[in-house]
């Protein structure tokens, strides 16, 4: 569902693991183009597609953020498992409705969080999970990207369909914050829109966190990095080591000083998603679909569940609710 840029990433992987039977978009030309590339049937209405295609195993939701909830629920109620692009949705209430629909239908609902598969991120996760870092003290997350005014067309930049900069650009970083460090107990936020008169929310923010495990830290984010993306990083300071996963897209192990461990020579990660005049996060949809298939075949296989996706939404909602209005 949805035949925009990210849908092409999904289609490439679907045909490696199964059959791309149908595509759907309310803009006929988009649906026709993607359908022709993979010999699939094009639909222009979700209702029509779900009524006609009776043997679908999985529906991938690639529509605007604000439509993830209704479109996922439609697919679940039609008897399909669902893989939803990030973010799961843009409100906690919608996320609860989605999970309830999945439970009622007896189907699985997953969310795309491909940055978990970046080699340096997986390395940091193992250090934390194994206890090799000891007590976690503090952390710093930096999200310094560029999104020019030309990026914000159609639904992007609209509060009801986009949700905000943390949902569209940086929800992967919030997911990693939760996945690596646990849940948030307290948050304070200051944000402002400096340079984007054509959007309905902030383009820059500073967030302070206290985690339930006692660690404290910050998130600094902006889409005003001049001319191009600069950095996407997370640094963890702990009892037995300091680690920074950085680069533009959490794709480099920039610093590793851990007691008893040499800095590893990690495998090269996938390139970033390219979207013409800007780039997004790492392109790990191959691993997303490998793990999707495994999770459909084995209930015990670890994959990013709707509950994990809802945690990201909960934290972002908490951040936005804690925002202190900035001076005009």
C-alpha cells in the first residue's frame, strides 16, 4: 500500500522472498509504474485490492505516517499480516487500536526499524546486553540532517499526516534509544522552527532524558545542517567503556574504548537510502524481510514488534508534550 520512494525498497525485497501480487496507490500513475516493474496488479483503492486479492500473506504499509493506522487496520481485518513502515503511527491511541486489531484478527503486526541491523549498532547492543559496559552513566544522540524546503511537498510537513520531525526523520534514533538503553522516565524539550516556513512543526530540538535505569542524556536534532546531512550518532558513557556509533547514518564505529576489548573490524554496512536530492537512513530492508519471513515461520524469532513500534511513538509523544514554547 503506497507506491512512493520507500515502496520501491520494499518491492525489491519482496520479490526475493516471495511474490509481489498487488500494489495500490490513489495516484494511478504511481501504482501502474510499480506494478509494471514487477508484473503485479495495480489497484487505486485499498478496499478494492483487499476485496479482490484473497490470498495475501503480508501487506506492506508504505503510505504517509498519518495513514499507517487506518491502512494497517484495514489489512489486518482482511486477514493479512502487516509490515508497517516507520513510524508505526503518530499517536499512542492509534497504536493501541492497531495492536488490538492484530490480536482480534489473529495476525502479526511488525514495524520497520532497519537501523537495528547496522553492524556498529548491533555491536553496541551486544556490549550493553552482555554487561560488558557495566553501569550505564550517560549518553548523547546527535541527529544533524538537511531537509530543504523542496523536500516538504504533498503530505510532508503537515501535522496530521507527517506528525513532526521526530516521527519522519528521527524515529529510528528514538527506537534505538529505547532498544539500547530502555524506557524513559522523565523528559524536557525545547524546540523551534528556524528555517522552514512551509511546515507545521519544529525543524530543531533539544531533549533532555532521564532513563528508568538511571542514565541521563540528550538528543540534539535538526534538519538545518547546511547543504547536506552531517551526522547521525549515539555515544554511550559507561562504567567500563565509552562507545560512539556515528557517521551520517549510524554506520561507523567512530570511537570504542572498552575494558578488555579491542576495537573490532566490523563488516561494511549497506549504503544509505538515496532519494534524489537527499538521503535517508541505512538501506537494510534486505535484513528486514529476512527477519520478517523468519518471524512469520517462528513465533519465537525476534523481530521488531508492534509493541516496540508503539514504544517509539510513546516516547516521541512524551517529548512533544514536554516541549517548552520558545521565544518568538
